């Protein structure tokens, strides 16, 4: 078995890692398995982040194309409600994608960066749309 802290190969029945000094008496899982599992999780969160990011981006674009009906004739109270209704759904998806991407252990993975970019792009477009509702 291997040390959970530094990965050093341990003697059978070892209580302390001679390399880093960490107690290893209850570590029954070899490091190769835990590291592998962690890598798979990184991969998975990256993909989930991208899929949700794509959904949020799609909804954002849909809002951008389909929205903005007769905003110019609305009162300011109606504009607030309109902006919220228009953007809340894609915003929630973008937020979920964003949180998954930044919550992942390995933030440097390319998949997480793509997911993060998609969600940030969606949020940026949504904020632009909210501003546009009040300008028009
Ligand atoms: Zn160690």
C-alpha cells in the first residue's frame, strides 16, 4: 500500500510513513485508486459544466433573439418584471454551470475552463440584455 499524503510505497503493516511522517494505520485504499477516482470526478464535473453551460448559452441566445418585444412602451415597473422573467431561467443555468466549474478540485482542466467560459459568457450576455431592456 501507499501513503495517502505523499504516495510513498509503505511496508505492509506500517503505521507511519517514513518519508513524510503521516500516520497511515487506517489507510486501506491504495493511492493509485483514490487519485484515479479524483481524476474521473474532475473529468465529469468539467463535462457537466460544459453541458449546463451550453444549455444556459442556448437559452441566453434564445432570449436575445426572441425577447425585447414591446419593451419601449412599458412602464419602469413592468420593465423590471420583464427583465427578471426574461433572464431568470438562463441565469440559473449559467450560475449552476459556473458553480460546478469553479467548485471542481482541478480548476486548470481544459473542460472546466470551457464550462466556466460558457457560463461567464451567458451571464455577460444576460446582463447586457437586462441593461438593454432599460435603455430601449
Ligand atoms: Zn508519506
